[in-house]
């Protein structure tokens, strides 16, 4: 890992993060085509996003904008999905949602500009999206396998990650809302610390639930009524310092009772209408390694 990039953790202190401000493609999105609840209000979306960026800066992160024009790519504000950042550079993924194809190369170009080399790229029939990829630790990547990430995507990821001594653990995802809905692994679980996670158990495979528990990770459960408002989608700014969508009071209280500091943002336009929470809206580029005593 360098002082410019390196992110094989979901919880180490966030130091550099890339975002994309809502543009005309987002504001003009056809809800039926993009599977949004309604058409976003662009000006309000920009206000919400600007406030989100200020929270990130307030937490000590350098915020980098990805502003390359991407006409007709409404989902391009969700910069977490097109790439995976490792200690040796970026892996360009391949979007399972066909409407998003091309975001990968554009984001790769921006990362190169800020000093992040490209380590590899998925090819051919492979698909994988960042929302399905969860670092359990530096050498273990859990990978949701469903409508957005396929077996060939996992095979190619294993091949690219092999020199980094990373094990890719497949996690079978449920049908849930079908091919058009956005159900990623990170729709169901977020790490809050090395030994703490927030989860929505009803949609988690039993084998993965057991794997997480066997690793000594305590699970905080999201109630059914807050799953639709993206309560499991939580961004760790540092261990137990969290950013989540407002309007999830039960989950927020449970996190605080577990010793977490919780920041919230308003995301009516950028999150609730478009199926993307704080993790989706941010692409961590550098997380600082933590030296633990004892």
C-alpha cells in the first residue's frame, strides 16, 4: 500500500475517497428504465450530495471528484461499483447491469489521473460489481454471486488477486426482486469494525451467516421495516465511526448502543429514489492501516 491508494479493508480510517456529483443524466433518468422509484430532482440531489461530501471531509478524508461526462449513465453517481481498489492498484470490473457498461473504463481513467494504477480488468463473459464485494479482512474477499456478479467474474477475480494472497469466498444471493432490482451483498451487510457488522439476516445465506459468526464478528440486526430504507448499507469512516442514511432510528440506536458514533445524511433523491446508499455513493481509494496494541 502507498500513501496514494490501498483499500483491502471496509473499516480502516478513510483517507481518500472518490465521488461523482449528480449530473443531468441522473436528473433526467427515466424511472422505469433505471428502476428508480420516481425521477430525481437534480437540484435537490446536488444539495444532498454536497452535504454528504462535507461530512466526508469533516471525517478527515480527501474527497476527489469524478466529473468526466457520461451521457445517459444515470447510475454513474454510484462510484463504488465499477472498480475494486487493492494495495497494488485498481481492478476494473464489468457491470452486470448492461445500462452501466462503460463506467468502468471512465473511472479507471480518473483513478490513473490521481495516481492509482490499473492492476487488471475483467474480460469476456465475466461480470462483477463492487456492491457484491466485501473485504472481511486484508486477505479475504466475500463475493456475492447473483444477477450482477457471475461465476466467471469470481474466477477472474481469483486469478487477478492470487499474487496478493487473497481468497475469494462466494456468497450465493437470493432471487428477491428479480433481475432488474439492485440486490448486492452490501445491501445485506456492512462491516463496522473488524469484529462488528450490521446485517439483514432474512436474505443472508445460512452458510455465510455462520462464516461471519465463526470469525468472531458480532451481528447487529436491521428490523424488517428499515430494510427498504437501506439501513444495512453503512459506510465506515473509521472503526465504529459510521455514516448512514437518515430515517432509520431503530438501527441507528442499536449501532450507538454497540458503541458506534453515527453520522447521518439526507438522501431522499440520491439514495431512496435510486437504490444506492452511502457505500454506493463513495469509492474509497485509501484506507489507513491500523496498528493495534496487544
